[in-house]
């Protein structure tokens, strides 16, 4: 997707760079059952306590129900529209099947209106949007929308520009390289979709102004050194003082500390992430 820039009529517009959405459908052709209200939680848990900071407000959104299972096997569907989804960075595609069923899927790069896609547990044509078991995909191919466990629904490779590289079959598992650089094993019966997730230029978007971030539901972040000593490990002191030691987050953990603590799945990770 192309990038869009504006005339410098104001300072924020001078900096603003966003994705050109002119190729998306102006109105959705999907039935109402594919849309559901998206209640905001604003970073709070079921007790009302803030567990994720800097979230709140923002524009109201309607959630689009995405088919992450791709369980309509052996039936060829046709792409009737590419649409913008405010809840994710990638574009979505509306698929219509011969029986009249309509479903949203994540749109891979190269998918266009009028093309056909199919999902199967057997081997399929290796074209963007087709889904099959990951053990059927040759080494070196890029895939996305990959399941963690068979039948669970896709968990990996769903963000804009993401791709997972198939590296080979190891017994009943398949070795893959994740977008983070991690190399891990995934069960061969997990479904994966051919291609790279669309909107690869999302990386080059520039917000340009604080107001855009507020409409996205992102609240301001306060520096730790500007806080009171009881509010942050960096806080306190007279005037402009430093952190007083290694940088820490608001909970007292050193910045960069890995928090992963799942011994049960360590055996599936062959190489740790690099990003």
C-alpha cells in the first residue's frame, strides 16, 4: 500500500504520513452479524484496576469478526472487497462462498478483488490467501495467520507486514522462524495461510500530532524523573536529577528484563528472539 503525505498547512500535517486508503471499499458489503460492539476496557482488569497504563478515550470502534480458524474446507471463496479495520494494522478481505456465506479474513499482500481463495487440509496452490496445514508448505515459503495448536485458531503472524518463514519438517513438528527472530517448533497439523500480511508500509507511518494518538485511545506518558519518589523509582530529588542507577519501570523492574516464565513450552523454542 502506498503512503500519503499532506500539504504543510499546519505543523502536524507537515509531519503526518499515513497509509493511502483509497483502494479500500467506501462501504462494507458484509452482513451485520460480522460486526459487534467493541466495549472499551481502558487498560483495566475485572476488578477495575489499571493493569496497562496510558490507555483510555479514543474514537468509538465496531469490532469486525475475523475468521482465524479458516475451517470452511475444500470450498473456493471469492474476494468481493478489501476493507479498512480500525482494530488492527492490517487490511481485511470479505470472502463470499458459493453457499452464500460471507466471512472476513486477514488480507495478505497481493490479494485483490475478484481473486479466489481456498482452505484445505490437503495441498493447495501456493498463492496468497490460500490456507493449508503447515506441514504441506515447502521450506522457504512465507506464511502468516498460523495456529499455535491444531484447531485453536490463528495466533501468530497477524499484524501488518508480518511473515513467518517455514524452515523444514522435524518429525510431527515444523520448524519456523518468527517475525521476532525466534526459531520454534509448531505442530504440523496447524493451519497456516500463504503470503505476507498486507500493509507492509505501516512501519513508515508518522502520527504527526498528539491529537491523533488521543483519538487512537493512547493517553500521555509521564517521565519517571518528573514524578514523586513514592510514584516511581526515578522520582524525587531537587531540580533535574538523574535516575540514580540503572533505568527501571514504575514497578521497580530493570528496563529490558525478560518476563517470560513458561517452562512448559520451552522445549518448542530452539532459539530465543532477537527483537
